[in-house]
């Protein structure tokens, strides 16, 4: 921190080191209804920060989305009877991402759909590129104010083109 500041009722002293974990923004109940529910088709799905934003966005985000789409469609088509096995979850120790160390699953290969219909192996689905939600991934902004914060550093206040404030996590 370049100066003493209070953010959300928390005092931060000048010189303090901060660890910014943007992944928590994706779980903001004030912005995402049922934020812990995995729903890639929610109307504001592109508002998540998983792939970054603006000049700090992931250049491979559309490739990653395409790969995940192909994986999920093939996976659910080829193993619709797979289920998560009874288990205790342990989590990877990581400050940026939270994920289980293992997810054990079970299925009966005799029930695989290609055993009854070999054409299942050759079917192809169209691949969509880009975000899954109904609105554009771009978010036009207007610079409302520029305030010096430190030597060579300015604070920008961005607003939507209609003057409305941006979401607090933006």
C-alpha cells in the first residue's frame, strides 16, 4: 500500500504488502446469484475474473473455453452414467485456486453408449468460440477521473458509458 487506507472497514497501513486474490470476486453473491453454483450459461457469465480483464486478460481464454466445451460434451456423451464416488475431499494448498487433490469417480464400462451404438464415437458437435453468456464479453468504460496516487502512479475511476458505477470488483 502506498498510503494508509481503509477498505471495506479494514485498515491497511502504508507499506503493507497485499495478496490480491481475484478468484474470490467470482463468488460475490451481490453480483452472481448462487455464486457457488457452476453455471456457464448464466447471463453474466463473462463478468467472472477467471481469465482476467482488460489489458490483463488471458490471451488463451477462448481456446480454453473451446477445449472445455469439447471435453464436457464428449465426456457427458460418452460416460453419461459416471458418478462421483463416496469420498472425503482434501484440497490443494494454493493461495490462488481452490480445487480438490482428487475426485474419485465410478462407472460401468459395459454401460458405455458406444457398446450399443458405435456411431457415438464418430458424432461431432459444432464448436462455439467465445464466452457462453448472452451478452458481449467487452465492457465499454469511460474514465471519469484521474487522481495522482504516488510518483508515476495514478488512480483511474472508471464508469459505464451512461455514468453508472462499475461493479465493485471491476
